[in-house]
C-alpha cells in the first residue's frame, strides 16, 4: 500500500504536485502491470474521507501576486485503491454551527489530478489544497467551517466530512 501526499494551489493559479511517502504495507495484494490503453476496473468501493484539516498555508503566489494561503488537508482512503486519480468538491461557511450547506454547487472544485501511479494501487492519499485568501472571497482572520467530498477515479463519491479553522491574517500570519 502506498501513501501519497499531494498539494495544490487554488485561486488565480492551479498547480498540483504529488510525492510518494515511503510507506509500504505487506497486506496489499500484488498487482500486475497494466498494458497501455487497457482499462482497469477496481472493485467499485467508495472512497472514505477520513478527515478535513484546516490551517495556514503561508504566503502563496498566484496571478494577482502574493497572498495568504488557507490550507485544506484531506485524508482519504479507498479499499479498492483507485485514488490514483481524484477530485474534490468543497463548500465554505463562516457560521460555526457544525453544519455547512452542501446541497448547491461547490464553492471550490478541485479538478481531477493524477498521481501517475497504476490504477488500483493508491489506497491512502493525503491531499492538501492552498486556497488564496484575498479578503473578499474568503475574509482574513475568520473562522470557517469547510465540508468536502472526494470523487475517486471511478466517479464514486465519498462521505462528506467537516473541518473548522481560521484563515490567516492579511500579512500571512496565523489567524484566530
């Protein structure tokens, strides 16, 4: 089993990078190499969004220059390993009541990204998004609840999970 850590900057600029963590599990079934052009179907299990964590991503650079970044960390597992390609829907709410309305269009859609691993081989994924805070779309030094849903390569949606955290101050220092 491989663990992956990925990062993305969302806002005026979208960039995604992934790195394999040196964690191997002896319980993962051996998989044969898939010939190019062959479609692989995993077992069809839904991904599980284990947790959503929020924090300061430091200063991030986008098309509009440097701005503070709000980090959204997603820890995902999937028994059939089809986290080799995932997307995420994310909703924000500044009313701290333990619920975020996720019935409408997501406020942020992290488009599919690919770990470039073979299908059915990525069982754990830690994905981090850095959302630029400009004081308008997301306010500085403000507590937000965030709900996320992850979509795996087969198009199956995870459970929703909620996290709470503060956006950074305008100078990029920790909010809250």
